[in-house]
C-alpha cells in the first residue's frame, strides 16, 4: 500500500495549480514505442469488446456487447477470461471500469430502473453503491463509477436529469471512505453542467473531462490537494483524460484531431518537473502530447495505464466492430 503523497512531477503541478498557467506545456520526452496485442471476448455474437482498465499484474477489465445487453469482463494476465461481470445478479447491464492491484473491480450497472455503481472484491463480494444521497443529491440520480486506485478510493459521476434534479452531471470522489463533489469551474469562473472524472491515482490525483458552456470538452487534472488544471491536446479539441498513473508519471486519453477523427494521446508529465508557470490569462493549457494509434487503424481509444507503463484501450477496425488491445512498452 502506498502512502498519500505526490510524486515530484505531480508535486510541481499541485504547487502551481492554485494559480494559473502558461499557454503551452511542452512534452519533450522521446516518443514511446509499444508492442501491441489485440483481443476480444470469445463469444461469436459479441462484436464490441471495450477494455477500460489494467492493473500492475496485467489483468484487464472492460465490457462487451451481445445483441440484447452489455456486460462486464475480466481478462487475467494469462489471457483467461472471466465473464459476465454483472455488478449483481439482477442487473440487466454492467460495465466493469477499473481494477486495482489487489484485484478488486468497480464499475456501474443498470437494474432496469436506474444505474448504480458497484464494487466486486477479489473475494467475490458485491456491493451496490448509490453516491447521490451522500453528495446531497436526490436518490433518483444515476451513479456511474469510472475508476479506482490501490487504496480503494474511487471516482465517478452522478447524472441528475430526472424530475426534481438540477439537470447537471456532477463528478465525485470517494477518498478514505468519504464522498466529495469534483465539479470543474470553467476559465470564466462559471460552474459547468457536466464533469466526468475518469481515473484516480494512488496519490489522489484525479483526471477526466468536462463540457464548457459551448458544449466543447476539455481535459482536467485535480491534484491531491484539490487544485484544478484544465487542458487540451495541442492541435485538437474535445480532449478527455481517461487514465493516470503517477508511478508511470503518465496521463492517457482521447481527443478530436484537426483531421476530424478521434485519436488517443499519451502525456509524460515528468519530462519537465516545473512545466507550469503562473499566467494571469487563466486560460486552458495546451499540452504537446504523443499521439498513439493502434497499428493500421485510424480510430483508437486509450483508457488506462498501469505502473509499468502498459496501456490498454480499444480500436475500431471497421464499422460496427470494436476490439481491445494491450500496449507493452518496448
């Protein structure tokens, strides 16, 4: 179990995050190269396999589709599948979204009425999690858990669009057993209506994305002390950070390129330990990140990274089909 303190690179972010930042963040590291392995859930009727998380041992979780439902899966380091991951026996759909080094899994599931978060421990115990009441939101709101760390902390969001709700999607974190809202404040200091936390590192760093008032999507990093950094991939838009690992000092995610296609990015924030300089413009920062595509495929979605720097995600080889991949650093 790791102590709760940031790595030097994250510490540099956190120390600067209370103020604002320079217009461009440079990633001067040498581009990383990977050996790729693709896979899909071994069912003839499943045409979508979406990997969403990977732990230190190389176990992967995600979801797969059948003609009438979507369910979760686990694939261990020996390529042995465990499925379906249901969240509970009465759930009609389930998405496994994260797995930590202990083997605990979290995600969200649908029971025919609403979405709940779930925890499945390595011992096989299920727990259903409804975050809304703990956040002061109506119980009718939907809960989606999207990531967890080795301490058992987890993140997600609550959608509150039914009658009696405030019409917003609120991000949240559960750290050391306590729920707290994680809502981004935009560059004009206005609250935003949609915040999607996606992953949490063992030091408490949270990454994800949010929508501004023009419905454009931007990435964010929330440091262990609660300071926010908002960013976009240079040359693109609709950035979303989907994975973070402070031991691998890396953020991964997706963005929409100038070619009007979706791409994935890898950003090594250890390239410069002091990349953020105070700036009065309070602008969204641009990162020069490495773009990554599964070989020969134009649409790739990176979703996670472990402490060894092994990445996981999915790609679309042709319309209607989605496969998953593991990328191991060379």
